[in-house]
């Protein structure tokens, strides 16, 4: 006799109305547009917050958030719904172009070069940028300053520590491993730490791309905003790109993710290379 499938009983009721409220709140808070297919993901991640807060229903949890009775919970709510998929030298074609860009700029300008990594996640991207800068100038103390930001405070803490399991770094060349990492010993065996010289090149800050104020100063020689815009709708993308443009020096490059196309969102940019943009002087 064939077995009948049994439906898993959820710990908490999670209605379509609850999901729509979550969608509205995270869009308002972080600009993230959740697709219909993300309902199970939202339940799984926010159910942990209900357990942590001791609240027995999504309705009550969302009521308390909206009513301002849990101001400190907003950070955890946002962190729970932020996707952080990253790796060292992800989309590797960008880094030789960055290296050439830095070398060319250094011949024209003696000031430190500045780079903004706008979605730092757990640190692999800004540290890849830092390694590229070291390789460009053949020193662990290149004339480069990197600002790395993210909305998620949990991943920023990991990034700031700069400690990773060996399996996260083992795809890099032995030369890079020797030059840029310290292997853990004893209780820390199986881990790798970013060298202090590399860590000193990066300043980590929390930043919400939808925030009224960005804690940034000056303009940048390069901005990395990769695999972030795909979570925003077109009006939000247009707003963010409009705020990037004044932060770009005339020669600056803007690096996007492999599935992102900014040409249909902004008329201030033109394509420089594969998912790499520069300012379009014709729109000035």
C-alpha cells in the first residue's frame, strides 16, 4: 500500500498577509524586493527571531516592530533577511582590470587611491580588493585605502575579524596564501587569518544603501557594487546609482555583478568592460 505524504506542521502560523507585511517592511527598511518564491525562506529565517524574542506569532512580532516596541530588533530582522553569498576573487575577471586601473592612476596621482566596497558581506570581496592592490604595487603597504560597508552587522563582525576556514581560501594560489594569510596552529588549526598589513588597508562600516546619509567622505577611484542591485526594484536601483555618480572621480570605475546591467537604469554611465562601468561625459 503506497505511503501517504504527510504535510509538515509549522511551528508558527505564517499567512500570506504576514509575508506581504514582511515584504513591505524589508523594502522600506533596506530596499530589498522579495519575490513570491521567497516565502519559505522568510519563514525559516524569521522563525528564529520569534524563538529568540519569545513571541508566539508572526502577527505579534510584526505588530511590535511596526509599533516601535522593539527598536533593537530591527537590526536582527534586517540581518535575517539579507543574503550574503560571497567568495574570494569572485567574478575573477574584474581583478586584473582593477590592478591595471590602480597602476595607471598611481602614475598620475601621488595621493592614496580610494575604493569603496559597498556590499562587504563577510569580507572576502574587500580583502580580494586589498590583495589586488598589494599585487599592483608589489608591497603589503600599497597607497590604497578601502572602505567596506554592509547593512548586516553580523557579517561585518566576521569580516573585521578576518578569520576563515581553510576550505574558504584553498582555491587561491599557494603564493597568495603564503603572502596574505597566517595559518592557524593548535586550537586554531584549520583556520586562516588575514595578515595584519592587509587588514589595515580596510575600514569596515555599517551602511544602508537606502539610508538618508552615507557615512562616507570624498570621492572614490573605484566602487564595487556587485550582486546587490538584483535585490532592488528599478526605481530603487536608479536612486542608488544616482547617489553613486557624485562619489565617483572622473576616471573612476564602477564594478557590477554578472547578472546586473546598469545601462538601462542610469544614463550617467557607459560600459568600460564586462560588467564594469565608467562615467559617461556626454551626460554631464
